[in-house]
C-alpha cells in the first residue's frame, strides 16, 4: 500500500438516521479516520437537527434519491433504511458507481440478494452487509471458546434474543408485512441465523414456530427455529419481543462440558448513552456478566471478550483502499452469507405455511 493510499478518505453517505444510522453507522464511520461522513439522508426534522449537532459540517438531504444525485462526490453509500427499500436503493447505488453497505436484512427475498451480488460483480463494486453482531463481545467469546476443546464435541447450540417491548416503537414496523421485511424473524432473527451458520456451517430448518403476540403486530414477534447443521450440531434459535424474564443469550452443550451466558452486548446502549467507539471502555462488559463454563458443581467464570463493532468498517476500509474488487482482501461480511440467511427465513415461513395448510 502506498503513502497516497494511506491518506485516501472514503467519502460516505448514510441513508436513514434512525437507530441504525445514528447509533451504528454514523458513529463508527466518524470514528475511523479513513472515512469522511459527508452526507446524512433523513426526512425527519428532529433527526436532521440531531445529525447536524453531532456532526458539524455534515450535509443533510431528504432521501436516498438526493444522495444518488450527488454520487460523483461520494465513494460509499450506507443503507440504514427499512428492509423493503434495500434492494432498489442498493441496486441504484451500485449502478451509480458507488460501493454499498446494506444493513440487515440484506433484502426481503433471497433472489433479490443474489441479483445484487451479480450486479456488484459485473460493475466491479464492493458490496457487503452490516451483520454487526458478528463483533458482539459474547459472540467473539463463543468463537474463541469453540476454537479450543473445552466443550468437546458440540451437540446443541442455543441462542436467543429476548426483549420486553410490548409496544411497536417504529411506524414502519407497525405497518410492515412479511413481504416488506416486517417481524422479528427478519430483525433479530437475521443475527441469530447468521451467527449459527458462521459457527457450525450449512443447515436446514427442521422446525419453525412463528407467532404474533402483541396487539397490532402484523407478522411475528415470537419465533423459535430448529436448524440441523451438516456438521452434526443442532441449533435452537429463539427471538421474542414480549419477554418479561429473559433467559440465557447463549447455552452451548458439548460432550465434555457446557457454556452459558446471560446478558446482551453493551456496545449499542453505550453509544445510545452518548459514548464514542473511540472511548477506552467501549465494548468492555462488566465482569459480573461473565459466562459460566464447565459442568454443574464445577463452573468457572469465562470473561467476555471486548466487543468490536469498529472492526466492520476497518475491514471495509482495507478492502476499498487496497483496490476494491481488485483487492484479494475480504469484505467484512460476504453477501452470499446474507443470502443463505434469507433462504433459511424463507424455508421457515414455508414450513409454517405448510403446517397451517396455506
């Protein structure tokens, strides 16, 4: 890499300044000197004011179309918009000559994701999907644990995201159907499926339960999936938005031991509270939330690895600055992985429809 390349700045626009844009993308981009946060697209006056206050000098525009009109002044577009917009906006951005980050879910249909991958390859553009929870501290701990032999042969992987959220907080979520990317399976489930496939490889869905428990919920807010991996591991994945008492985040059973972890990665609430990814304590979990490794009566605390969401944008910058698609360096998340996740979601819905005789 030359000295000139080291100094290159990746001119970036973030489309959408809700939770995704304001808590995840913009802070991580602003914290990496190889990016410049040039544009934020939001039609909400309050979010416009918040973006300008936090990032003085940033240009705000009303929508993605206005961003694409300025494509010649940009290198990268980050889509933090509702799922139904991901495919058309990513397609337009790629065709405008831009590299693209798409928030999860990649699209609402696996065929759309495959089309975007083919388009990016044909145009020579970098395309990746923001699966930030690959860099949760607890998940990094699990990956490190599984790289050793403390559990023996893993037989069952249990992973859950449970929240007490009786009200639907976002207007688009209250209105979205499954075809629009609505429901917890597309939301939190995307993370759980991605993590399971990353840890244990290809899988098939052998059981699926999708329920709508909350008033006004149109799709699903209580989901349970069972995956059988080709590696022999069985994954139990659950996500619930109406859970007043939360169970373990992870429970992993092996032939010689087990691991149980409660709590949720602290990076998101830290940024929501006004912290920066550059802070020394960012991503550090309190010691009392350490997982337990071993067997009943013989349990040891396993400290949680430091969470590292900035890694996503560090890896992406390496890829873009080193030559984009011409570079042998990987993207932070292979979009084909995200298509595999969508295929699992589609299969789960097919199973439930078959059970109901639809």
